[in-house]
């Protein structure tokens, strides 16, 4: 499992965290699950644009 340290706009982070908690609750690892899901969607989008 990889570790990434990033900087994100405060408003984007706040909204993302709110939505993660709304979807998954306060379970441990929820943020990582949501970020992984978002990254997979982004990869899929970019790869489809390249075709």
C-alpha cells in the first residue's frame, strides 16, 4: 500500500471529508477508501480521453 502526502484546497478538503463521513460514517480508513475510489475514477476518465 502506498503513502501519498498532498496539499489540497481547504474548501475541497472540507467538502470531501463531509461527503466521506456522510457515505461511510466515522469508520477508520474511510478517507483512504474514498480517495482510492476517486483516484480510480480519475484514472479511468483520463485513460478514456486518451483513446
